[in-house]
C-alpha cells in the first residue's frame, strides 16, 4: 500500500469519525459529553497526523541483493 492510499484510506476516515463523535454524538450524551468530545478530538487529530504523514512519505528504492 502506498503512502497516498494510507493517507486517503486511514487519515480521512479517522478525521470524519472524530468529527462525528465530537459534533454529533457528544451533545446527545450529557453524562459522557466531555469524554466523548475528548475521544472524538483525539481521533480527529491522529487522523490529521496520519494524513499529513502519508503525504510526506516517499517510496524507498529496492536494494538489489
């Protein structure tokens, strides 16, 4: 799997899931609102880091043996 596929296949869905947790699900659960917002934000931030890391990685040349 190339770095672009990781960036698009892992980073973007994590950002979307984090946003859904923090924005849509947290207001519905009053007793766990702070925890759900924290987890959603953490997932979104990690998704953004994976997305950015996937953009900057490059494929290494194979070493002939």
